[in-house]
C-alpha cells in the first residue's frame, strides 16, 4: 500500500513540475507599443497606432496628425517574405490620396541588396549600398534628403543617421528599456521611415530598444527628459526638448503579447 501511494505521489509531482515548466514557457510576455501620443507645445498633435502580426512583427502604423487646423492621416502596411524579412511597405496618404510603395530585396545572407520606390505608379530611381565593414546602408537617388546613411550596431540597432550631411546620433542608456525593447525591428524599417518621414523620424523613438538619453545633431541636441515608467518598467511618458522654447510630450500605451 505504501508503495502504491509513493508511486502515485511521484506521478503527481512529475505532472506538477511538467505543468509548471509549460506555464513558465507560456508566461513569457513582452510589451509592444500600441499608441504613441505626441503633443507639441506649438499645439501640434500626432497619434501613432501600431499593430502586429501573430509573429509579433509590425504589420501596420496609422498616423493621425493635427496642425494649424489641418488633419492628415497616413497608413503604413508592412508585408514580409517567408523568412520574416520586410519585403513591401505600402503607404497611403488618405488626405492627398497619393499611394507610395517601398520594396526590398535580399541576398542569401539577409542583406538588403536592392530597393524599389514607386509613387503613384511611377518608379523613382533609387539605389542602395551595404558597407559590411561598419554595418551601414546608404540610399541614394533623386530626393533632396539623399544620400542618407543608416549605421547599425552588431544587433542591427540604429546608432546614427546621416541625412545628406545632417547627422543624428543616438546617445543610449543600453541598460534601460526603450519604447521598442520587445519589438523585432529590422534595418528595412528604419530605411523606410527615414526615406519618407526623415523630418519626423524622432517621433517613433527611432525604433530604439534602449533608452535614449539624447540625440546629437549638427546643432543643438535633442534631450530626452522627465521619464516616467509603469510598474513593468515600460516608458509611458517623457519629453523631448529640442530648443530653448520647444518641446514634445509623449504618452505611450502598450499591448501585452506572448513572445
């Protein structure tokens, strides 16, 4: 009788520990920015709404901007290839009804080796060059903001951008979580954003997984201050001071997703 009881106890304990292990695996969660709400002290407001695929890849960004009594809405739709690399970005300006599309091609190592840019059905000549020595991409073409170079670290996290001679360098606190800490961003995301919205690339926190202390520019640095975090360590509020009299307040909400 004692032997039967002992065997039953061992079976129960084995089931308990196996269930506990499964629960631990299932309970690993991440925090993905859902809305990024910006308010300039110049009375301009911007609302970013972010959506994700079942594999936690960025699937869509809606941008609603209000400035000087004018409202605009732009939608980014992201498509990926079978390897999970960003393939196409369809951009729709619902105010001006001007469709844009950026497409990326890759070599066997996952390095971007071609880029296509189409506006209203017309292909705009652009070229892309990858420098393996410093892990950087340079895009050149007909736009006034080109050439633009994006420099990345060994994990493909953005270090700085050089927009036709105007440098924006990220001074990071890599020990502290940034807004996109759990979001798997790729160089192609940065390149697309930098090409189309280079004047506002700071609005999406440069897709940084680490806390930004400041952004070093050719002129005065952008200072990231008054950081507030929730109980899970996520940044939910901060301010960017980019001149003596101008600043932006950020309010951020997150979606809890299984990793």
